[in-house]
C-alpha cells in the first residue's frame, strides 16, 4: 500500500501546506460551500430533525441515509456556489501539476455554478461523467397537496449523478510532451485499451462499505477506483481529496497504487476516516478499477449488470444510426 496523509482542518487553510505543483489529480465530493456541512446543519442531520437534510423513510426494510435538499437554497446561496468554486479553484491551482485533472461530484441543480466557478479560476472544462444509479432524489409530490394532484411530481426521479471533469492547462506544446515532463494531461485507458466512458453504471454504495464508514455521502469503491485510476495516465502519482469525508477516495487511490492526501474539517468524520481508510482499501483486493464490471463486489450486482446491459444495448443503437 502506498503512503497516504490525512489532515484535519479547513482545506482553504491546510492546502497551503502542500508543495506547489506536487499533486497529480483531485477527486472529491465537495459540500458546495453553502450550508449543508456547516456545524449547525450537521448537528440537525445527526439529531434527525430540521435543517437542509431530508431524512427519507425506510425503504425495502433499509433505513436510507439523509440527503441534502438543494431545492431549498436561495438565489443568493446558489450564486455563492459559483464564487466558492472560483476561490477554491484558485486555491488548489498552484498545487497541481500542469495538466492535472480535477473530478468533482455534482448535482444537476448546481452543476452550472460549479463549472462557471472552476473556469473562472483558470481550469478547462473537459467533460461531465454520468454515474448511473437508482437514486432517491426527486419524484416528490406537491407538498401538502398530494391527494389533490395525485398524478403530479415536482421533479423527475434522479437516476444519475454528474461528475464534472476539469484540467489545469498544459505548459508544454503537446499532451505527449506534458506527459513526459509532468506525467499529467490525459486520462488512463481502461482494460483492453478502452477509453474511460462518460457514462458509468453504478450500484448504490454496498452495505459492507457503509458499516465501515457511515458518512451520508459515501461513494462506492467500485466507482472511485475507476476514477482514481483513470486520473493518473502514467499509472503513478498523488491524488488529493480536499473534502475527504469518510476517506473513500483516499482508500480507492491506495488500492490502484497511488499515493493520497485527504483533508477533512469535521473532527467526527476525521476520526472515522482514520479507521475506515485501511478497511475500505482491503475490500475487493482483485478489483483495481480497470473495468466497469463489478460482479461480486456487492449484493447489488444483478441491478448493476442490468444497467450495464441497457447501456451497452443503447450504445449499439447509437453506433448503428450514426
């Protein structure tokens, strides 16, 4: 296992401790700089009452994790998202090697603000990768008028999560020259020389991972191992997660052979991470993120394989009509 470093504190302050041009990639699920991970909102979430966190009921015998309700944000708070990512992007810009990629988990309601902020900070907007999975966002009926409008929902039920990909501009004339000098500027191919797709079927986070790291926004190792591996085109480097949460990205990076740095400001989550990182990294020792297949990784393999089959069939239709 490669070396990793866990840092307790606000990333805006602790990032300054990193050496300039020392980070090869960033992969993170940010809090959007608004309100959901402030101390007050976290206390409400943990108590199960009030605040921005929606507490879904049990479903299929399982109690669901809380989800932030971004629809309740004010116009001023939405505008603050773009400003946050402009400032945050400028903060990390100098720590990244030229050509380094930044991959951010997003939300369809806030995606445009994040992209505007990152471009304003000097990054190139490269792509959006869609994580397909059966989510529980959206699909809600009009509040307090469900019986009056029985065939109405306020928003579509979410079945994807956008991950926004950015790149720090190259310093060399070509990608090849940048790869030779910095080891960055491109993405690593998957198994059998297949490019990383921009649509990835994904299971919900397995229960075995939730038992190790009980973070409300825990992402599955299957997805994060694909991402961290792809972000290191020459197969080596350091991955930074400035909003570490449970440490799942750090664990994934270690599994694919990278070094990793994680920063987390919440002391409760940080203590969880210290124990969770090595335990998450031990899971699925034969899966290194080189393919989309996740058979055997968790109890939702049938659901995943069904989504993968649908995606492959859709791809064949697109190719035949192009």
